[in-house]
């Protein structure tokens, strides 16, 4: 298995943001992204939502605002799969998340599988306060993996559910569109693969470099 694999949406977006930062965080691992309060909060909300939908565990009072949104999801018909792990081989065949030949990995916060309608609803919870930086690419990859893991599904209705501002960024994917979507993502993957093959990790300078990037050895950082 190549060092570039297994890959994921977050891994490929990290590479696109800045190959040099990606290298230090994911390849050489000589820098580590610290856990922020926002990250810890998001993890706690995800766990509360998972346990509420899967087990009926009461939601902690501090996260009570998410209950009405989750209750609306639970009215849907179908099988509910929480934190559902999906793996794909390089031949784009379904496999286990930790299989030896796993090439792509993705975890759906919630899948509602309606076999009668040949439809799956794929939901990803977001705890951002607004939808300004919403990226539906994550939904595309989840839809593509869902088509492979559940061959009977012909339509995936995806949604980025912003639980704080109660907004839903949604999109719909048809099984027949999968080859076109894969062509785009495989192109992105090939660019990342080429960086590994050539060991070239160019920095992408942005307004975040000086104050927010932890890779202090980068010439654009300004804090080294």
C-alpha cells in the first residue's frame, strides 16, 4: 500500500490547502496540530448525537439545542446507521474500514437507509456557527462510498447539518453520476500521489500563515 493511502476527504483537503503543511503533519509528523476547544466541543456534540439516535441516551443539557434537529431526522423511514465506517479498495470496491487493501476511508455521522425507496440519506453534523465555509465535497465522497457499500441504493440525499445555526446544506446524487464524480476525485488524488512520488511539497501562502499555521519552519510563517 502506498504511503498516500488510505486517504480521506480531510486528508486530501489538507493537502490542497498547503502541501508543505500536509507533509509536516501527515508524512514527517514533526509538527502536531493541537486540539482546540472548538474541536473538543465538536467531538462531544457528535458523541451526544450518536448515542441519542442509536441508543436513546438523553442528550446532556448543554447540548439540548440539538435535540429538535435530531428528532426531525428520526422521523425518517429506514435503518439508522450511526458513525458508519466505509472503506474502498483501489478498484473502488467496498471493503472493511481497516482491511489490508483499504484505499479510501470515510465515516458518515448518520446514514438512513431506505431500501424500499432505494434511497440513502447521509448526514454530517457541523458545529460551526455559520455555513460560510461549507464544503459539499465531503457529501460527494460519502455518496460514492454509499453506492458501493449498498448496491441497491440509486439515490443519495446528502446534508451538512449545522446544528448551531440550524441550517442544512444539501445535495442529491444519482448512481449514474458516480463515474463523473470519481473522475474529479481521482484527479485530486493523483496530484497528491505525485507529491509523494516526487517528494515535492510546495507551500501555499495565505493570510493564515503568520498567525495560525503551526509549521514554524516554513518561510511564510513569520514566527520562526
